[in-house]
C-alpha cells in the first residue's frame, strides 16, 4: 500500500479516486447523483426513472443511455466534499460492458460496491468484485434500498462474507426496514441518523448521542425498535470484526453502510467514510518500475477513449489517470508510443456531463485530453521518461458478427467509423485476409446494438450486422518464420485487428486445439495487454 515514508503533497493527499460497482438496478446511478448533489456539483438530483426530459441523468450522456436508462460508457466526475477532492469514475453496470468496466478499475484506488437490501449479492456484483480482488482494491459497501422491504441485516452481511470471502465490518446499523425504516445508528461515531421521507434531497438529521444507553434515543425511536436495535448491535459487536483501516486498505475487509440513495439517506456517511478511510493516490505499476504519486514529474496513462462526446465536432477524448506530479495546462508531455512531444493545451475536467478546462491537475486526478486519434488505450504520457503502464487488458471477444454498410458506396466511411470505435475500445474490429468487409467482435450481445446505433447516430451510416461463421478470436504470436508458415496455411482463418496485429478466427475449440497440436511454436492468446511498445 501507500509508502508512508515520503508524505504526499497536501493537494495529492486529499484526492480520493474511486469507482462505483453494482449489479444493474441496485441504484448506482441514483447514488452517483447524490454524490454530485452533496459535492455541490449539481443543484437538484434528477430522477432517473422520471419521464421525458427529467430522465436525462447527469452522468449518462449518450443517447442510447438516456433512452434505456443504463450507463454504457464510463465517464469521470470530479467534485469537492469537505476537504477532499473526489474523482468518481462511473462504471457501466450492464453485464455486456464488462471490458470497459474492467479497464476503468485500473484507473482507481478504491471501489464502492452497491448492493440491493432485498436482493443481496447478485451475479454482476460478484464478477466486478473479482476484478477488484485481482487488484487488491479497497472496497466500501453501501447496502441500498433499505426504505423498501429488505432482508435481515445479519443475513445480508453473512451473504457478502460467504459469497465474496471478505470480512464485513458494519459502519452503521439500520433501524427497521421498508415502511418502518427510520434511519441508522452510526457505529463509527456513536450518532443517530434519522431519515426525512418528506424531502428526498434533504440531508438526514443527525442527533448527537453518547452511546446506546443515552435516554435521548427513546425520544426518536419507538421502544420495541429501540430494544431490537440494542440487541442487534450488541450481537454485531460480538460476532463481527471491528473496522480496521489497515485490513480495509489491503482489500481483506469492507466497511458497510446502510441507507436509501433515493431518499438521500446514508450517502453522506458513506462519503465521509471514503474521505476519512479511503486510500490516497496509490503507486502505479509500469513495466520499468513503480511510479509513486509523490514524484514531481508528471506521468499518466490512458484507460479509456470516448469518441464523439460532442456530436457537432468529431472529437475524441482520452481519459488519463495521472499517476504522479502536478500537471499544468499547456505543458508539453511526451507521448511514449510515438516518442513525440504533445502540448496539452485544452485538457478538461468533467463535472458530470459538463466539462471545463483544467488549469491544473494532480496525481490521482482524471483529466480528458481531446485529440484526433493519437491517443489510444494503454498509452503513457510522461515528461520524457519511457514508461509502459501495465495491467490494462484487452479481452478476446466472445461474439462475432459481419458488418456491412447499408449503402455499399459508403464502405470507406464505415471503415473509418469502425477504426474509431476500435481505438475507443468499444468493439474489436477484424479485417479478414480473404474476402471484403469487416468482422466486429464484442464481449456482450448488447454491444452490437450500441455499436450499430452509434454508427448511425454519429456517422449517419445505417449498417447491417449478419452472423459470422466464426465464434471467437485469438491473438497470434511466435517466431517470425513459424508465424509466416502458420498464416499461409490458414489464410481463411486469419485477420488483422485495428493495430495490425494478427488474429486467428476460430469456429470451435477444436480449431484452437488443432493449432496447439500442429503448430507448437505458435501461441494463441485470449487477451492482449494494451501496453504499446
């Protein structure tokens, strides 16, 4: 974890960079809104499920997201809360967008896991949690929707401990649930937090009390509920571990808060927890060495590219996680892959869907750099040092389809659009050696729809997607002669991806086994590091 010997500059130490992970419908978008509301970034939280215009949630700006009410692209939002600067990276919660989510988690220092009080740990949450586990990310848990019928508190905690093999330390304890939900007892600060049902955007009332025996409790909680609360907390203190920040930072313990994001309840306590306990910007691993946030020279890496954020300008924005240093607008940085200097004149900070010019940024911050395609996922920017940040994966797609322009005369335009989406990481694009046209590959079926809809909306190009004879793709590597012999014998299976790397398109697992048997010098891999040499 963070090396305590070299203290971080105060500006960096106050950064908290995190993502929210959740199963679809657990309430992630609502929670994001309330973070922005309490952080002063937006005045009124817009109801996500409301009709018409009000439905445009601040963090979902792509047309399809607004139509469907799901977050498809990961966007970043920065705002202040108390003395802290929060950088919240929004992750798509829909299961079809796992790759984008996976990459987003390489750019954060912690994650907030949202679970639904009635449903507990769901499949998508488990998948995302595994990714956090791989990176030892500290995780804070928020159990949402306590104002609806929720399961027994001990049962929810048990399920998290069993399913995710992580210790759970309650930071707050709910008082009642569903219609009887009154609020929570704050176990970390011995306070009573009461929910106001009348105004969803009001912050909960806090009553300062000295422990569970304080007679003031009886003024706010009916006698039977108070007795139950005292019994449950006594049991919890005996059965569950107390919060230990070291264990949390190592990723082996998660504190849990209970609340109702839609009623703005429990959110502030969670935010206070992120500030108080969350990690400062962590060292980032590169192939050459580990980069500490305290270093004075600026370094950073691209973890996401978003094309056409502004439909009027064919712009792309590369999202950069700053790994070290104090960045100032106008700085010249070296783009490591091309070895070319790049003057960063118009970097942007994101406040939900609004952007503003970033005059400065520090390690831990996420800035956007508008560009015309020079920056790709995995690229490093430094003040001259050659660094290749590691761990940003690219997965072999599970689903492949042929794609053609509705109008054959527009084939060239389609190629341009596809290359742009490939660089953004929205899909894999393969050009087969034999025949014309392109094959697009995605990790989840909904991505085909997103791709077709975006090509039509952003490029005015209707497209046809047709099923492909191939079902999967593998990257090819090996010695030059062996690769050449392999390619010439298997031309009908060979394609190149948008970086020009060789790909073997397969129909069955049998194809892969055959290659392993007949071509021992060839390696077929299902992932490729987005580290560009």
